[in-house]
C-alpha cells in the first residue's frame, strides 16, 4: 500500500498542542480521506471521500502498525506507529521541507566538521550565482554545500542532521 498526504495546509498560529492542519490522504494514488486537526490536542478528524468506506480508517491504522517501524518512548518501550502518527510525521516532514526551501533561498547551507552551518549575506532576499561564487572562494575546504545538491539529496542530509541532533 502506498500512502501519501497531499494538499497540506498548516496554521502556525493555531497549532497549540498538536499541528493545526488539513490535507488529503491518497491510497495507491487514489484520493481517499480528508484529514484535519484543530491543533488543540485532540485526535485527527478523518473523513472518507466519495464511496470509500469508513472501515478504511481501521484498515489504515492496522496497516501502519504492521508495516511501519516501531518507535521508542521515553520509557524505552517500543510502540506501534498508528495512522494518526503517520499523518503527523508527514506534516512534520512537509514543514521541514518548507523550512529548508526557505533557507536555501536566503543563505548558503553547508557541512563543516559534521556540523550544519549557514552563511548569510546582508540584505539578500535571494541568493545568486555571485553569492555562491563568493562563498566558494572564501571557503575552499567545504565539500558538502546543500544549495548545490538536488533538493531531495539536500533534504536527506538536512533531515539526517536534525535527527542526529535531537
């Protein structure tokens, strides 16, 4: 089963205890569920689309528990990943992607001695080739520059760094 959460809309100001968001879950490429949360700590609202039976929600939850990696709690116990947890992780990944895209536009992001670094230029809203050339001329030892990678590779490096530093 291939799950995708698309058309995500997130509200920063309304996110209190959980993400305030809405989106559409696609199952094997088919638009299947509307999902939303008001951001105040309650469970997600799930609404099947069209002729999709309500039982799909329990099926998805069981599929997630069976097929997705378990996670460790503060008590070092392992727990199953539920469908709601999958949705929240998809929103989290969406927000990280959005943050990275914004940063890559405004600053040079690179790794130095295993640490993620940012180099900013004053009054620059969008980097240009001139900025990249200036950076490279002044930082000859830097080998991994996220701005020069395809976005998916840069995202992978960025996400791995975030996970490592949690």
